[in-house]
């Protein structure tokens, strides 16, 4: 019987690499911080407006979608810069496409947020006028 190479110590260590990646992105990427602030605003608004469990799923998925897109974009940009330090039109195209992915995920998240929050905010405003 072959011995497994599985190690709890190695699994726990792999989390430290992931947390280090988050620390790097937090320190170096302004857009990641902006997305994280928007995520906190969405979570607070979701809580205050008492959104449904399915709406929570949409909000949480949207937040994850944007943050993962930003992380992958950052990793790709760093890799491209490592591979080719000089200006290169092919590298620029790669970076532009990766940036477009972040933009598309952000627009998608914004639309989901608007669909969920606007009716609830309009209702809240109409109820506030009654008092």
C-alpha cells in the first residue's frame, strides 16, 4: 500500500501563503481596497435592509466574483511584468483583457446590487415619508 503524502502541517502552511497573498494585494492594489470597501458597504446595507437568504447568496457571490477577478488580474499583471519588463503590445493586450474581466465582474455585481437594493430603498423612503 502506497503511503499518502498528505500532511496537516503542509495544509495549514498553505493557508499562510494565501493570507500572505491577501496581505500583498491589500498593501499594493488600490482597486482591491476599493472593492473591499464596496463589499463592506453592500454587506452593511444588506443587513440593514434585511434582505432574503437568496438575496444574500447573490450579494456574497457577487462580492467573491469581484474580489477573485481582482486577485487573478493582479497575479496576471505581476506575471506579465516578470516575463517581459519592456513595453510589449502583446503583454498590454493580455493586461487589458484581464482588466476587462474585473470591470465586467464589477458591473455585474453593481447590477445585482441595484436590483436587490433599489426596490427596498424606495420602499424605505416611501415609508419614511409617512412618518
